[in-house]
C-alpha cells in the first residue's frame, strides 16, 4: 500500500523516527481538497500514543479537506545542518501517513493540554485557565498513524 523508501541507506528505525516526531517543533500537514489539489500547511502539534494532535480554527481549508478525504500525510523535519562545501545537508525527517478526525470532550481537552505542555511548559497553570476560557473557540484534530518512515543523513 505504501511505497518503499528509495534511499534505504538513509532510512532510520521506527524508534529513531518517533524521537524526531516527538521532538519536532512543527510539522506540515498535507491534505487533498474536493478540487483535487494538494494542500500543505505548517502547524504546531503534539505526539502521544501513536497519534498526532493539533488545534485549529473552527472552520477553514484543512477541515474542509479532512471532511472530504480523511487520509493525510504529515511531515516533520528535525535537526538540519547545511554542508556548503559538500553541496549537501545533514538532516533528519519523518513522514507519517494516517487518518484525521475531529475530536471532542475529554480527548479534546487532553490534546489541548498536551500542546500547552509542549510549547508553554513553564506556564501550565496559565494554560489551563486559557483553555477553560477559549477551548470552545477551537477544534482539535487527531491523526491516527497508519504508516511512518524516517530518514536521516548525518
């Protein structure tokens, strides 16, 4: 169902790929809309238990596309180092294929709190208050990972 990686010499194991995913600052979500065009958008996210969570506005292109086709791709680029004299780059990256679903209730609250803990770890109390006041203004989407590959050049 999923293509094999062409550069197998650069493939990293699942555990290493999950570390890149866990530690990434942002990822690019790719969806397909009813117009047939691919749509890629960078976003903040969190990873937990083979799932990716992100928040977004209550409406917009990514939600429309997910409703049209829940199959998505998510790419994270970890550490990079340009090597000018070698005309190359050291890098680490992960590509995830999965299905995206809007979530509600306790799972939504947990997803939002995980995002607060990742991006504002020193402000969890303030983050809880912020979420209590504003969670109704946002949607949370969960990506269930179906396939994951990691690649690196070091």
